[in-house]
């Protein structure tokens, strides 16, 4: 084999190991990662012995290409630093951060990671918000340098965008305060809201090889929630109205209309933000409204998501049922009860936690559905007693385990880390929907599981992007008006962009919420 052809195939084949594609070297690709490397290394050594001059020439060419890559990287860094210098100049003109502080930010080693770290600290310390989302290399600006920053009530510059490039977020892990549960609510079999925990369920640990049949009941004991009904933030808003005294700003009366919160949203929307730098298939749209100082974030269904839902196969629908069925096998309605897998499965029912936390300088209030809790009376207080239940295809090959670490564990980690749920219990099932193995994944250990995976996801990238996105939203969503919506759109490998809409179908804060929040006295809902 010609050495050039061999080395080209070598590189393509290594790419295939991480991207589920095939190349001319399927023999190597079908092997374990280290076996593959040893196989290719042996072949490479053979070529070196047979064609030493050609190999030496190719090495020289490779070094030249590497040097070009380094030069290109340096240009990118200089370009970002130039942007940040311009942002520094604007920030100095506002007087919100001292010149000494700004100079210090650029004096720590001269690398992008050090600069980003300093700017992260400056933004966290900037109480006025004038620097928020304006002094980061992740904020892309296509406007003249002398153009002013929008003030409250003005339309922001729609040419602003936010990059999702992973390397821009590889800096220190941002401050994330331990989530605190401030309440909960339940949704019954008809999707009615109750300001209590009546739908809470308790985990009953099964055998390690339980042989649960996840297909059971799909045809005759299944009441499926109507996916066409878009609930937006409605249930979360009902909880807020019933619990305003828990959220009023410090130093104000219990009947205060304003919340001591920067963002209100669902946990699922934040999960999409955490995973965005690594998402390659599905885009999203998030609608944002500023009302009485708080930013509300609600998802808007994309056209692609709508088509996918309409075109789901019967097999896909049944496999979605399997996850709910696994919960029915492992959850009891009471502390001392037992699971009832023979009962009717109704996906309208839900128990949701409401947690409060802080990411960098962003005060968050969000809610997420909880599968069950530990029934041990000595278990820690919520949310540390909660358990997330998941199903996944059984893992039979090293490649399948690698994909599991790289893709599925990312979403499991993001979903549970945000509200402070400490563990995921997974049921691994075969192609026929039978659970053949169980495994528990402590959230705190997931980062260790993936550390040996090549080019894998990083928690710090996820959290830093989420923090910067929220800063970006604070910067653009300036008009305090429930009839104004800032629509943020993102597609894989693109920047986050936005548009502004007034009195449009994108409005999502209902009149009953706006009127009640504007009144002087809080109401009490069931």
C-alpha cells in the first residue's frame, strides 16, 4: 500500500471512530480503540521501514501544516482580543468598571482562557449590569465601534449574535450555587394544577436483572398526554402566583409584585442551553419576555420539531412509552407501597420540584419534573433525595459504550445537575424492550466516567455557555413589556441570533398572570 494512501486512511479512520462513519479501513474501525491504534501503529512502522524517505517527507509536510494551524489559531486569538479591547474601551467610557480592573484582566498571561476568566469575574462583580454580555469574546458584534449600547425600551441591534464554539467556553467552572427547593406542585390525570406534592412517588429498588417487559400495557392500559397542547410556562406561573411571598425581594413586603429573580423557566429549557455546544442535530427557539424586572423564558416549537412529531413511527411512539413503563415498574405511590405495573399508565400525571439557585450573577427560578424520591426516612432533604429514572439500549461493544458516554450521559448529567438531583438509575433494555440490567450513575461521578473519552464533552463548557447565554439575554431583552418577545434562535454549528416581536403570536405570558402580578395583593390558589 502506498504510504500516502495509508496515512490518509489512517486519519479518516480515527475520525470514524468518533463519528459513527465508515472508511476504507473497516477492519481497524471494527476493533477496540486501543487494538485499532496498535494495528495501525504496526502498519505504520512497516511502511517506515519500507519507505523511509517518503515517510520523512510526509513528516516534514505534516509539521508545516501544524505550524500553519498554530498561526491560524494565533490569528483567531488576536481577533478575539481585538474585539475585547474595543469592548474594554466602551466599558471604560461607561465608568462601570475601573481602568485598573480592566488592565488586570488583560495582564494575566495573555491567553484567551486567562482573559475569559478575568472577564467572567468582572461580569459577576458588575452589579449595574452595564457590562453584562458586552465584554466577552463570545459575543459577536457586527456594528460600528461608536454605536451606542441600547438602553431600556430601545430596540437592540439585531446583528448581535452569540457563538457556540466550544473552545470559547473552556475557562474556569462558573459559580453555581447549591439548588434549594422552594416548593413543588402536582398535575393530576387531567393535567390540573395542585400546589402540593400529591403526585410524589417513591423508588423501590428492583433486582439487578429484573426482566421488566416495557411493552406491557402499551395497547390497552396507556393514556397519553396530548402533545399538541402547548402549556408554555403556565403551570410554573400558577405556582408563582400561589407562592409570591417566598419570592419577594428582600426588604419589601410579602405582597410585593416584583420577584427577587432574574430568570424564570423550565429545567428542560436550561438543559438545551447546557448541551448546545455539543448538539449536532436539533436546533431550538426560545422566547424571552421581560416583565417587572424578571426575564421569562419559554420554548417555541421549531418547524423541524413539528415535522418530527407528525412523522413519528409507531415503533418510535412505543419506545417513548418504554421510559414511562420503566417508572411504573420501579415507583410506588406511598412510602411503604409497592409498584403496580398492571395499572393504567397516565402520562398527564406529574410531580414537579421548584428550585432556586444562582449561576454566576444570574438568579434562577426553574421547575422540572421529578420521577421519584428515596423512601429512606433518613434520606437528605429535597432535592438531594430525588432520583431520575432512565432507560437505554444495552451496551454490548466498546463503541456503544463510548457513544453512551459522549451523547446520552451528557443529557442525563445536564438534566440532573441543574436541579441538584444526585443520581440516575438506568435500566438497560434489549431490542424487544426487556430490561436486562440495572445501573446507578451518581451525577458527581459522571465527569470521571467520560474523562478518558477522546474529544468528549466538558461540564465547564456547558455551564459557561449557559451563563454567557443568560448574560446575552439580559443585554438584548431591555424593554419591560409582556407584549414584547425576544425570539432567540439556534441551529447546530451556527451562532445564536434573535429577533424582536410586538403583540405577536409569540407572546406567552397569559393575561391572568400579568393582571395578578400587577395587583397589590397576592392570591392563593389550590
